[in-house]
């Protein structure tokens, strides 16, 4: 069987799908992945074919803002958010994926919730599709209604229909990796075709500090993710967690230079990046930004967590 996965070119939208993609590959299926170029190495390391495509979310925001660059997605109004995620990005993925589907002829497309463009391309090509969650189902945000309009317009251009009740899911069966205990109750009670899956943490492999593997004191892992990290906020979080007296391992992420955090207590270690999936089973507490990958990965590892919501997470 040939399966094509597709997600927006963001860690929080791509990594939640990779455990399933890797499992399919290990079972002998042919697996391809349509997303941005940042994931070339990790896909290749698992024998997954990488087809580079789809507009970068930052580029889509710039287009939606007519040249203005918002600091975070929360800096734009609901209509602009809807235009970005239900028009600009879906159009890019739908048009870019169409020739790929014609060439590869997959038996199944798996698209994540934030990437309905791939699902529309599958509908237009007559390929069965599944919608893969990357977190808790939303509670009708302000931009939901304009998003429905934009997706309905794009679907009409492609000659397909989408249900108004779940425009982003597109009526496809929904692979739900959110634990039932924290799922949106309204969605859990809906007639949607939900297929529950256990959340599995994923991160590129790497070396953990040796002390992590045999630590005796409680270990707190702190991260503000890959998209919205800011040095001042991270330093404040470090100070709060450090007061607990536990060993603290901090993943600074790509947005924060570790040296910008100033002098730190001896029991706090800051690294630019941490192999999170390998670390989680060793942590006693995870303090994080609420990103999908970290939240669900921590649930999967059965570790207590404290969420400090940041921007869109």
C-alpha cells in the first residue's frame, strides 16, 4: 500500500504524525511525506520519501497581512487568521499536491487537521483520506466561520464539497490522538467518525546528558517550544522552576540564544535543543508552552505537566 502524509511545515504539525508514518513504513508500506524542506533529514532517516512542497506558514501570514509581518498569530484579526489557514495555505497545498498525487498514485492520504488543503487535493483526485489530529479539538474559535467560507470557496473551485460542520476535517475519518479525558466534550459527543490512537512522543534522536539517565533528585524539564520562545519569558520561567530546588533541564529552542539568559543556578542546565522523546520518560515534571507535540508526548509518557500557554499554543 502506498500512503502519502502531509502537514504544514511546522514541528507541532508534523511530529505528531510521524509515529504513524514510521509505523506504516516499518510494516512494509510505501510512505511518502509532502511538507516543507526543514524535515528532509528526519524523514530520510526513517526511509520515508520526502516531497518538498506547500507554502511556509510564515510566508502565508505575510501574504495574508499584505506585507506586514505579525510577531505572532495572535497579532492578526480573526479574518486574517482564517484567510491564512483556510485559503492561502490550503490553496498552496492543494495545487502543489495535485501533480504529486497524479504521479505517485497513493492508496491513502493522511493530512493533519491544520492542513485541509491536502485533504481537498485528495478529494479532488478521488483518493481516500484520513484527517490526523495534532491536539485537542478546538472550541469554535472566532475565525471558524470565516474559515468555513474560505474552504467552501476553494472546494467549489476544485469541484468538491465539504461539510459545514467540520470544514477542516472535511468529513474524513478523524485519527484522534488526544486522550479522552482532555478532549473537547462537545466533539467527543458528536457523530464524527473518530478513530482513537495513543499519543506517541517523537523527536529527532540525540544524546541526553549522562546525568539525566541516573539522576537521583527530581528532574524538571522546561521548554517554550520551537515557535514562540522569548528570552525574557523563558528566564522568568527558569527562575520560578529553579526555586523548587530540583534539577532543571531547559531546551532553549531556536528562538532563544542560551547565553542571553544570563547567569543561572548550578542546578539549571540550558541546552539549545534536547531529544525530547528520549527525555520525557526520565522527567518528573514537564513545564511547557502548551504545544501539541509536547503536551501529547508528555501525556503519552505519563509524566505530570504544567502548561504556560504561549501565543497560539
